[in-house]
C-alpha cells in the first residue's frame, strides 16, 4: 500500500482549540498508558551522545507526547538526570505542558507556537518528533531534515503508526480505551466528559486521525529516500524497533563524527 497524503482533523487550523486540547490530552493519556516508545530510549540516548548534546528540542509535542513517561523511565534508571527536554508545538497545549513540567525538572516547554519547518535559531538541542513526522508531505519533510542538517542539530523521528493490519486493528481500540481513561485525565474537566461520552467527538477524532496517521506514515524505504541526499554530511540510522507490542519505525541522524555500533 502506497503512502496517502490525507488531512487529520485535529491538525486542521480551523479545528477549535479547546477540542484540540482535549484530543491531545487524550493522546497523552494513551502514551502514558501504553508506553509505546520506551524501547527506543536507548537508541535516542546513544544518538544524543554522538551528537554531543544533552538537550532535546521536541517538536509537535501535542500534550507532551511520550516524554513525561520517558522522563520517568530515566528517573527509574537513575541516569541522565541532566538531560533537558523542551516541548514545543504549533498549537501548544499549555495546560498539558504545565502539568508535564510539574512532574519533573527534566521537562520544560516553549509557550509560543513553534512551526517545525521554521524553528527559531535560539532553540537548541537534539530535535525529536514522536508520532507526527507523517504530518509533513515529502517536500516539507525534506525541509525539516535539511534545516536540522543546516543547523548541525541531531534529529530523530519515531512512529508507531504504520500501514499494517495489526497497527490499524489496534487503532480500532482507541475509542474504547479513551472512554476508560477520560475520567482519570487531570486536570478534571466536565467538558472532557461531555465531548467524550455525550457527543463523542474526542473518541471519533482519535479513531479517524489514528487511521489517517497509519495511511500517511513513512516506511523505512521512504525514509531512506528522504535522507539519501543528506547522507554525505550526516550519519543516518533507520529501522524498526520490535520489542514493544507495536513496532516503532525510527530515523536518527547527527553530524558525521564517528560511527557507533548500531544493531539495525
């Protein structure tokens, strides 16, 4: 199945901000529940080491993405406490960002809108994108990669979404899981219950956008084609991490220094 260029509801500029925040809050609860990206943490830390930085600039963070859970994993491992992660988004969910920052000093956030294709020069760090690189069509995806290379920043993108029956069947469970998790999301809001149970906009958007994300997701071969023109100046590693319930497609790159021993 070839990649399709479709529009996600919560990514549309006319989607109401209060509903977008409810959707990103729900997505955040799903990331915390599933911990889907823990298997790639070691690869990311290794790439940051070779990029020579302990700062992360997370793009398209939504409600915080997997970082609150990954930060807890780092705390449990009692290592890398000096890492600083700055959350950013084109439509920042400041309530969720504040809550994420309150859990650990490792997480900070940028309150102003940040477009991943136009990153201010003063925002430094290893750039990461979780579950959102598929939002960019091939031309804009190349712009994101080229800008990281031009600024000599490390770059990593990680996607659970993929064009596979197992992943798309799992997406069918998201509405039911969101119904179970909605009452536990903090801060508590009656509007969250209304738009989840009475008029189920949030479960529908999670299902629809989840399916669209799978259809838009880049395969490993397509990622290879995107970075091929940049291979001479950057070290790129891509593949699929399969230790979790769903495999994670990853792409990691940093300025050429020396080659680590990756098990692709």
